[in-house]
C-alpha cells in the first residue's frame, strides 16, 4: 500500500503537535520515522490509523482518500495493522488474542485455527498458546501483539516503538519477524522509533521528525552517512540532546 | 398442603419471581448500559445521574406505581396482572433494572480507552467494539447482576403491594416472614429467614465461581 501525507496538522488544545507533514511512502518499503520523544511520531501514526482526526491536510491510501461511508472505511481500516509500544492484550489466552482479528472478519474455524497456530509458531510462541495474556512477560506480550497484527495480513503495518524496553533476544525475534513479513507479503511497514540503530537495521528509508515537522527524508546510507540537515547530523551522531 | 410443601412452594415462587425479574432486567439493562457506557456525552451523564437517583427508589413506591398501572382503573388493568406472580415480576423489574443498568454503565465506561482503540485498529466495527468492551467488563457486569438479584430476592414492599400475599398464589419468603411476625409465628419466620439466607449463599457462591472464571 502506498501512503501520501499532505499538509497534515494536528493540535491538542493550544499545542500544535504536527505542523504540516508531507510524506510519500512507497508500496513494500520499510519506512522509519525517527525523532525524539514528543516530536509527534505517535500522533502521526494515530492519524494514519484513524485513531485521531487531523485538523487539516490529507492522507491518501493507494492514491485514494478515506471513504465517507462506514463499510468501505472499515474495509480500508482492515488493511492496516498496528503494534503499539505497550500493547493491550484482551482478557483470555494468547491464542484468543492472536485470533481476534480473524474472528471479527468471520474467518471460518479451520482456517482461523491454522492461521493462529502459524502466527504463534512464527513468533516462537506455540507452547504459550493456551497461556493467559495476563501472565505473559513484556516480550511475550509484544510477540503476541505482533502476531495478532500480522495474522490478518495487513497491507500496511504500523509499528510504534514496538521494541522499546525489550531485551535483545525479543528485539531480535521481532525485528526478524518484521523483515520476514515485509519480504513474504510485500506489505508496507512504517516504523516509528527513537532508536537510530533500529531504523538503520530495518528501514529502507528514514525520516527525521522534530517538533512536528519533517526535517529530512533519505535512503538509509545517505541519511546516516551524509545527512543534509545539521539537525539530522546531530541526531545521527548522538549530539542532539533529547 | 403440608408445612414442608407450603415452604417449598413459597421458596420456589421466591426464586422464580426474583430470578425472572433479574433475567428480564439483565436483558434490558446490559445492552443499554453498554451503549451508554461507551458514550461519554452530556446526555449519558444526565441519565447516569437519574439512574443513581433511582438506585434509592423505595420499593414500596415502585410497588405503588406498578399497582396503579396494573389496577383495574390503570392503563394495564385489562391485562389482569395484579395479584399475580407476573405482576410481582414487573414490580421487581422496575426496581432492579436501574441498578443493573447503572452499574453496567459505570463498569463499561471505566474499561481502559486502550481496549476500544485496540479493537478499533484490529478492524472491529461498532457492534464488535461494544461486544469486546463488554467482554472486558464481564466481571463488573456479573457483579451488577448479583447486586440486582440480591435486591430482588430480599425485596418485600413492592411484591407485597402488587402480589397481595395471597396464600398458595403470591406468597414469597419475604412477605411470609412479615406476616408470620405479625401473627407471632416466630419459629416459622426464622425458618424462612434461614432458607432465604441459604438460598442467597448458594446462588452467590455459584455466581462468584462464574465471576472468578471471567477474571484474567
């Protein structure tokens, strides 16, 4: 899925969080949005995923704006998946959580069971399928949340600081799963992170977002080795204090 | 009828009236409470205040209102429901519905915002979102039903007025205890009181088990 964001503005009260965002993200790429906390990264993702309504500007999905009618709007929403920093798992076990998106799409039982089992297996969670969500560790919970997002095969996957505060093993598993999902489905991935190393490891292109504005967008080698904007250079080299 | 048969009949009718009224009130209150709990708008707040007021509705007043509705001159008089178990159920539904509705509304409105957001981003439509929130609030909703049943089984004023405490027809445990005391039949009254207590204990322990299972 391609994404075209034009002139996006979003405020909370008097505070303008997004100040005219323009971005174009190509189908199938892994696009990282980097920036310090409070830059507006999560707000931007929440606008893309219809959780927030921007004041002005537009977002075009595969060249089309959001349909006004509820049914096509749900159909579009169902093509987008999201994993948050601290995911909420529903009451029930890991398998129930992973199968949630399939249930609400009326996927029939044999296929639902198969796809749920496959998704859990891909994240190394097969033995925890029947474990209650409330007793899972942070890393396990995040893997369940990831499996829950991708089991419905979204065309656009939004990842919001999805490995923050996780141990290296879980980070490794989840980053591997992102690469594999992107490779096997051709889905577009937008990764929001303040971890420049992760952006470098996963993304094809990176954008730096500072104080609600896009400072620079570039392919990974160019962005990290030859940044055009001094703020990007400061951010990449770690000189930028945040 | 023997004493044991008499007590059995009174106990069965008590359970039937309280159970049916709780069931009917649940069917009315849970869907409405869920919808209102999901809407944090001014009208829902106003309704919540009205419901909280109705929590304290005196059962005798509810009984009087239902009596006037069901009496021969009342709008529902032709249905001839006065002094029948069905009339008693109606009176208890009036008392129990606001309780279950109010508690359901409160527990649904306190379900984390993230539950709604998560269901939304996973592709839930409005109906699926409501069901998801209700599922997360299941333990609280069950508490609402337990409180409602407790109010129904222990209620005396409304069933006395609407049921009339007719022997063999509309006698329930609470109204019989009242008349026993009035007639100085203390032993019989205490026996019925113990039965009422045991019934409550058995039903609450069953509901508690269900509630435990719904907890994470």
